[in-house]
C-alpha cells in the first residue's frame, strides 16, 4: 500500500470517529456544531494539543475541515493554549472554526499576542466558564463566546457571570441543558446559544388540535412504510407538497445520482433513488417543514438508530421499518406538539408498535429505551451506560448522516 493510500485510509478512519453535536440558537435553529471524538468507548470533545505530532495534527485539521464542509457550518474545536504557543500550524478554515481554549491557561503577553494573531486570520475563540475570572480579563476581551456548563452551574451562577463579564458582542452558550424549562430559564437570562437534551421533554400537549399539516404528514409516513408502498398514492400525496418534491428532485438530479437525464416526476424519482433513499429524503424535507431543525435532528436520529439496532438484532426488513416508525412516532410531541398516543389512531398502526409506545412493552420498546439513553448521554457529554455501549456507534453514524442530509437540504 502506498503512503498516499495509507494517509487516505487514516483520514477516513479518523473521519468515521468524528461526530458532530449541534449547537442551536434561541429559535432552535442550528448555529454550529461541536466536533466530538467517538472511540467506541465514550464520546468526548475533540482536543488539539501538544500530545499530537505534526503528522497527527495535520490529519486532525484535515478531518475537521472535511466536517465543516459537510455540515456547511462553523465548528467548535477544543485547543490547548500550549499548542497555540508552540507555533504549530493549524491548517483549518478560519471563518468556520471556533477554538475553545481548554486546560491550564496562563494569561501571558505571548498568549494574548498569539490569540490576537489567530483572530486576525478570522478564527473565533470561546472559553469555558470554569476558566472565567478577573485574572483573565485581558484574554476575555479577545473571546467571543463563553460556554456555560449547566450541569455544573446554577442559574444564579449564570446570572453572576453575565452581570460581571457581559459585553454587547459576547455570546453565551448554555450547554448540557437538560430540560425545556432549563432552556427557557437560560434564554430568559440572555443566553444566545444552546446545546443539550432539552428537546427530549414531552411537551404539555393534551387537548391540542391536530393540525392539517400534521395529518398530511402522517398519511405520507403511512404510505412510505406500508408493506408494499403504492407509488401512485405517494405521488398523489406529494402533489400538494411542492417544497418536498422540489427538494427531492434537486437531490435526484444532483451529480451524485444523475444518470443520463434529469427526472421530473415522483415516479421517476423513486426509480432513480430507490425506495429506501426516497423514504429518507421525503422524511427529511417533511419533518423540516413541520418542526424546528433541532427537533428534526433529534427525532430522525432516534428513528434511524432504532432501525439500525433492529438490523443488528437480525429482524426482518418489515420489522426494521416498525422499529423506525415507532421511534419516529415517539417524537411526535417534538415534531407536531401532539402526544404520540393521540397520533396513533390516525396511522392505523401495527399493534406491536402501539404496545411499544403506549405500554412500553416488547423489543421495540427496549430499543427505544436504549436509543433515548444514548441520546441523553451524548447530548450531555456523559459516559454511556455499559449496556448501551454496543449500540453507541449506530447512533453516532446515523446522527452524522442525518446532519449531512440536512446540510444538503439547505439546513
């Protein structure tokens, strides 16, 4: 094997280990992603420091740039002050990279000059709130984002930080936000960016009317996941959904899938992409049309991860679709503001799925419990439970693919 092939394989291996945790703004739209390293044992923040040799550092920078291109957004990357001071070359995209200074930080004239030089190139800097105190005020003046660990900080402490160190151009990122109530409280305190598991809450949806758009989407879902999907029926259902159709036609006619001529109908689209890809793209566009991007990412990652677990358990393809559908319906409160129990009658659903969602019974319910547990650990950057560890890679891979599809869809 040539050295070039070895380098390409190493880069691909590293790219497969990187997963992106989204960072949302106050409207729950994606603002950036934080790159995490999945080593099949745990998921932790990617750190560039002096322990990396020049070749390794170059490989990491290349992989980070690939991720930034794939997600078409800014990326948060942890970096040590020692690495910056070592004059190591960071071959990253300045406009798309937010460097979080971590570890021991000794605010010296040399470090300030170094950070200022990187800022001049277009890099932005962030600091963890654990590093913020009066001794680093000269450095704080060069930083654009303060990251608040909400598992280790109270709302009173957040309020103190903001009163003491706030300035008009300084953004506050509340991370490890676990509940919708905590999200609302942080937002009320003036936090601008958010990261965590706050989307998992079951909303107060009792008595809410099911909107026509939600009912239409349930019809599309039912058609897509029937035992033998009727393409004519799918075409009819999509006739009133021009945004979905135009989006998928754009994908079907992209260089990745284009054959000899463009396609211009739903039937041709299904033939070219295949039913499995059509399902993915229809759901991507449909869900984005009814929910926030944050909710779309959470629910689609849950659904595809449950399907991957079913395949790992060697279920039939029809059963795998049931796992997917059950996980998708379990997030109906996030997607439509409707409790899953109220949505089920409109889907004419398989009794196995109904039992899993309503009564938490059976292997589908077991898979859902596993995915939710991994979801939470991942969002809060906490260790994954030992019993969930075998399925961690499934979740990381599906989440990565979903975010890439959303990026391709213009998100």
